């Protein structure tokens, strides 16, 4: 999924001819930029799902926090301990004595009595990363603009590697500032993972 629109990219390329064929080239450049960004981030942003779904999350420690994969804030609606998971005798025991701590990433569930190490908990929430922040769209536009402008060039912007069709280290396609911005976005989105 592109992080910016063809119209936004066209506004940066004022000499760009009009027409569906050119719009397709611009969309390809935007898709390529999104691929580069997603490769650096290790995930893709996207719209939130309309409904919550279940996800089984394993307690990786016996502490008071159950660290969850990225989800939409305030969307956890149910938690249950899953017994005999993935067997015909599987059962769930509702857990209600938890508090969602969403002040910093990664989001986590606090429970005073702790979580059973190695056990799985079925958590109902709206999972995912949500819409991209504005800085991601700005980087996508810049990368797509440079990609399109240099499509006939043998030099890839920000890289010492020649040949746009060669396999490239994606981080070299970005400027160091863009790469650092994306690492900052990554930290703000998923936080520092805990065991």
C-alpha cells in the first residue's frame, strides 16, 4: 500500500506529463518507496480493522506485564487464559483483573498477580500498526520523486551502488536522516521489545 497519492507526487514533479500511463509510473514509484520503507521498518502501516479479533499471546516472563503485539489503543475488550491450547480439550478462563498500560510502546497488560510463564492468553483487540504518521508519507514522496527522476540514471540517490535494477541495501537508498527518522518511527510504533 502506498503512503502517498499520485496527486501528491505529481505536485512535486511539475514537469511531469499528464495521462494514465504516467500516473501508472508514479504509482509504481510510490509502491516502490513503500516497499523500501516497509523493509526498513520491518512492518507496514495500514488502516485499522473495523472489528476486534482474537490473538493468542504467550507470556514470555512471569512478571506483572503481558507484552502485546501492536494494537489500537483502548481496543482490548477481552482476555482469557487458554488451557490445553490447540487440542480438542481446549478451554478458556476469563481474566478480568488486568489494566491496559498504553502510555508507552510496547503496549502491555498489567496484572498484580502476574501472568503464568509460557501460558497463552487469548486477547481480543484491534491488531496492527494503524495509519502511517506524516513523516512516513513525506519520506515516501521524497523517495518516489527521486526514484522517478532517476529512473533512466545509473545512480541510485543516497547509494554508492550503481544500477537501479541491482539488489540494493535498502538503507542506502535513503539519506541517513530519513533512515534515522524511520528508526524513530519504528521505536514509537513498537517500542523496545521485552522478553
